C-alpha cells in the first residue's frame, strides 16, 4: 500500500484538488480552461525558508512542525498525515504557527503545502 497523496493545482487561480483515485486516463482535471498540474512533493530543503515537515514523537502522538513564515502572502496552508487508507489534515492560517498533532503511525507520510512553494513531504519512522 502506498502513502501517496495526489494533489492537482490550477496554474492560474491556484485552486487545489485532492485526487482520491487516479484513473491514469488522459482526460485530466481542468480549471480555468486548462488541465491542472499534478504536484510532485519535494523532500529536501535548500532554501532559507523550511518546508519539509519535521516531527517529535511524544508517547502515542507526533508533534509536527514546519519551521516556516506564516505571513498573509506566504504560509503553510495545511499539514497532513497519510497512511494507506487513512488521512488526517490540519488546515492552517496566516499568523498561526505551522504545527499539528497526529496519532503516531509508523510508516506514514507527512505532507505540508506552502502557498508559494507547493507540496513537501517527510516519512514517519
């Protein structure tokens, strides 16, 4: 089983669509008259701003944090934990701290979405 999260984004308006099951056909999902792009999650931070979610295990939970600015124009919009058929998401807003708590599920994947730099991920061991 995979922990892949398929997210598509409109290049024009920035709308996001989460795909529950990808059929692989060529018809594509469209927005603003154009096919939406599939986001490939990054997993290596090379910039000053950090995007890859980190976590600390505390008993049977994990405390997830993204060391990132949370300004109105630039922020982490959400953090998700995905494991096979389970997905947990925390929606975030500017001026909040980019953090969340989830049940500790070994082998799951953490995702963080930055409104300017797209999708990032880290594995939970």
